[in-house]
C-alpha cells in the first residue's frame, strides 16, 4: 500500500494510489461513496481515441491478458482495507465512507479483455467473501464496441444477476461526429445494435460526454441525431434505463485538450431536459 495519506476525493483518484495493477479506489460523486475500480487496461490501450480521454499515453490497442490470481488478490486486499481496515477513516472524507459499487472501468476499453466473464466471476466471488454480493452494484463502463463477443455476453448475463448495470458510451450518433469525437469510424446502426444487445442482457444506461470544441457547443444536427438515437433505443430495448450526461470532469490527456472547454451547467441541464421530454430519464454529472 502506498504511503500517501491524502484523502481520496473526486479530483484525486489516481489509479495507482495503492500501487495495485488492476484495482483502485475512487470516491465517486456519481456513486455517493467509494467505487472500487477494476482496470483491465493497465497498458493504457483502447480501440477508440476520444478527444476528451483522460488516460495519459493512450495507445491504440486492446486489453492484455489478465493475471487472474493477481486480480483476485488485489480485490481481496482492497476489500479487506475498506471493510475491515482503517482505509475509510484515513483516506475517505466523512459522509462518503460506504462502498457503492465495483466499476469495471479501465485505462482503455474493458470489453476488449478476452477473460471478461472470468473477471466478472472473480468480482462476484470477492464480493461474496466480504458479504457484499447483491449489496453493491457491479458497473461496466464501456464504449460498447465488443459487447457482442461471447465472453462479454456471458459476463453481462452474470452481472445482471448481481445488481449489474452497463454504462455504454454514445457521444454521437452520426459517423462524422463519432469520427471527430471518438476518433473511430463508428456506424450508428452498429452502435444501435450493440446498445440493444447490451440492454437485452443487463440494464443499460447510455453515457454521453458533452463539451465545447473550439469554443462551439455541439452542433444542433448532432444533438438531434443523438436524441433520435435515444428515442429509438427506448422504443426497441426494454433494458434501456436512461442517459447519463457528463462533462469534462478531469482534463483530457489527448492532443486536442486545448481545444476543449466545458458546457455550462444550464446547457447540460437543457440537454437533459430535451431527453426527458422524450420520456427518457436523464442524469447530469457535469
Ligand atoms: S473509449 Fe474511454 S478509454 Fe477509450 S479513448 Fe474513449 S474515453 Fe478513452
């Protein structure tokens, strides 16, 4: 464990805070407590390259093979420190000293991990050992690109049995906007299929990052396409729960960082209101 004694706050959640390879603690605003992060991409590799990505030294690629015994040891050590140790008192602000979830959220895309279902199973076993299974959520934060893979489908089915939820990234619903924001050629129809698939297996929220680029807010035609995407998903996927809107909570580590700036709180809430007008629950985390 690191000798650092500072409290973990939403602005201070470096992933190597405890010196572990895969597991890190975050005091999460969204979760209202401690979120245990599981990073399957310690190699900083992702199959996308979003302009706002906060991962330093991001490279194009996939998750490496996970050392499963190491992951299990790290999960146990983290849970031991949080549940039985003095970690909460020493490092977590008062009022946040509760474990809210385990979030599979790496320095890259976690569904590129070929052992995805084994990872979910390991998380379940660890939670069970600490009597937390079905008492905390298991969240997957993903760009959705590999949810169709058999090992991911198996993992999502497992998650759904134990308070699982998927947060699936859809920042843009046109090819042009996706290329500009996510750095990939994504077909919106494919994204729709992936979102439907995820929602069929596990309750799914769409997560969308909104911001200004070169001082300009998202173009109206992009917003329209995004709203149409959400409305169609609502009609076609009963497991779709709503949309999570977030801004630039942490600085981008990509070359475009200087071109990005946050939307105002009222602009974010106005976007959420437009989704809600379509009957889609919307939460803002600026
Ligand atoms: S999908 Fe996530 S990890 Fe990958 S580039 Fe985008 S923000 Fe970064």
